[in-house]
C-alpha cells in the first residue's frame, strides 16, 4: 500500500508538533513530571541515603525542577496572602505578649452644692405638718449663710411670727427662708453665694431662745430641710 502525503497532511503534522512543544512548556506539566520523578526516587532502592534526602538533592540540583518549584511556590504564596485568614495579634502565647499599662490616678473632688446655714447647730424642732421647717439652735449673733447661691427675693422686719426674715431664690423653683434673725445684712435683689453672710442668729418674732428657723420650698411646696442638709 502506498501512502500519499499532501500539503494538508504536512501542515497537520506541523501543528501537532507545535501543540506538543507548547504542552511541554506548561509549568504544571513539568510539575507533574517532577512529582513522578520524586515518586520513582522514593521507591528506588538503588540510591543510598534517606528517601527524603534523595528527593531534596534531586530537586535542588535540577535547574528545571527549581524553576518549576519556585513558580508554584510563588503562586501558592500569592493565593494564601489574598485568601488566608489573618493572624490575630492576640493569638500567641499570652505570657509573651504582656503590655505594660501605666496607671493614671485621677483625683476626684466632690463639690457640695448645698451647705449648712450655721457653722455648728443642734436641731431643736423637726419638720412636721404643723411646723413647716426646722429650728436650728445657735449662739446669739452667730453668722447665717445661704444654703446655695441665689438672689435675695424678699426680706422683712417684724415683731411677730417670723420676726426678721428673708427669702432667697435659688432658681429652678427652689427657695429658702431664714427667720428669727437678729440682723439682716443683705438687701433685696442682692446676689449671694454660699459664703455670703446674710444675717445673724437672733430671737426676733415668736421665738423662745436664740435659734434659726429654716424652711425650704420646691415650687412653693415645703419639704423637710434635713433631706438636703445630711
């Protein structure tokens, strides 16, 4: 039998040859070949030394193997860098990762918004339905101070009931009244603070002995002054 080769057959043979060469240049084909050689080295009993040492010696002495291995390791490194799980800064040994913290000492100072009207006193009569304030026993002529900052809203001088008294408006519906004073040393409309002397303890009005009668108001309703003095 005689075979006739035409130009078409010749071109087909050339194309097949080029495809074969391109497939041989594929790094993954070389990797498959490398793996096959490694398996043969491991199974071959003719070579001396441990199977792993024979494999590494073959890989690092073969230029083509090193080039293929380096390319694939690069691909693996890029893949794990993009899709890998990040390592937490707290995932190591906690004994080796101790952060020294310098304690900050903050000194807190409590500011008392309410003060007692006398430097020293005793409660001689408490708050009740019939006595809408408290009586504070004090020395005659002892200075009287306002409970809080405010403005003198009213003052009066009398011989009966409260006697000499004054009212201070502390704003927000809160007011305080100081009665039975011997003297009043502020004027109506004057602004005062907690350290301002507004009068002195006396016996004016209906009073038995020197004392200060103190009343406090919340929106014109009295309440027990001792709830804010304690």
